[in-house]
C-alpha cells in the first residue's frame, strides 16, 4: 500500500475539501502515519472517511473529526494541553505537533500502553500519558491552556472547567448517546460561553464526573 498517497488524498478530499483551512493543521495530517495507530486488520482502511475499532469497544475517530477538533483548539505552539480519551494516540500526535506539551488520560490500560509505545516509536518527547479517570482531570499538572475531550458527555465535567486556564478553550462532544454536538467552551473573565459547531457521534465518556 502506498500510504503516503492515501494520506495526501485523505487530506485533500476529507479535510481541505471540507472546512479544514488551517495550513498548519493540514500539514500535520499529511505527516502523521495514521495506519500505525489502527489494528493490523484495519491498516488498509486507515485513511478512509470513517472511524475504526481499536479494541475495548472503542474507536479511532474519523480523520475529519480529529482534524476539526485540532483546528478548533487554535494551537500556536506554546500551549499546555490536556486530552481526555487517548484511544489510539492519533489525536495525541496531532496535538503534540502543534502544542508545547500534551497530557493525555485513557481509562483502558492496554490502549494507553499501546498509544504510548507508538508515540515513543515515532519520536514524540512532549507527551505524557496515564491510565485513569479523565473526568477528574490531572490536578498536579493544572492549569491547562486547552482541554480536549474525545468522548461524549451530557455536560462538561466541572473539574475540567476548573483546570482550564482563564482565558482558555475546551472542546467536547455534548449530548445524548447517539447524537451529540461538538462544542467549544470559551473561558474568559471567569465566564464560560458555549459555541456549537456541528453534530457528531462519539463513544461515551465514562467516569466519576461524566
Ligand atoms: N482521539 C482518539 C483517537 O485518535 O484514537 C479516539 C478516542 S475514542 C473516540 C474515546 C476514548 O475515550 C476511548 O479510548 C475511551 O476509552 C476513552 N474514555 C472514555 N471515558 C474516559 C475517561 N473518563 N477517562 C479517560 N478516557 C476515557
């Protein structure tokens, strides 16, 4: 398989062909080898326009949604980012390319270990991953300039809003089990404003403050 060609086509058709306009984001998705983040049985589908199973009944999200969430975070290279739901580690890699440092929490140990191994193999040194309940946040490392939650919640966990810097941005899918709205929470002057972006479907956020 010529993964480089598939990756370029994915970026042109699924990302730039929709509303991913940030050149830095597009460049990052041209670079990250998505096929290394999926189980071998799905490698040939890695650049297709849909999510794929990664074990533990969890998924690596559709490339477009990963790119959109990345773009919505408006990263400049200086940020300390918290990610809830490491999954395969693919989104983590995109964040690590565009931010200063990334802290990522995954509730399944085997997924966290797998992601850690791939990201280390690819040479990322600005990522810390731990297994645990991400709805509790990562108090020792707070506050964060940006927080991204890659699983669906009914409401934004209060702990995460507390661990977000002011000003800061948090991206999260909010809603019911099979229908959510990708939402950006803008924190400014101790106030939270919600911006609704588009409909989406994510696996549920499971945890104490979910
Ligand atoms: N962005 C990931 C990727 O690129 O592969 C996909 C993430 S997947 C849609 C959502 C992940 O959130 C799953 O791996 C799931 O186990 C994890 N998750 C759900 N609730 C969690 C919690 N409370 N803390 C940490 N991880 C959680």
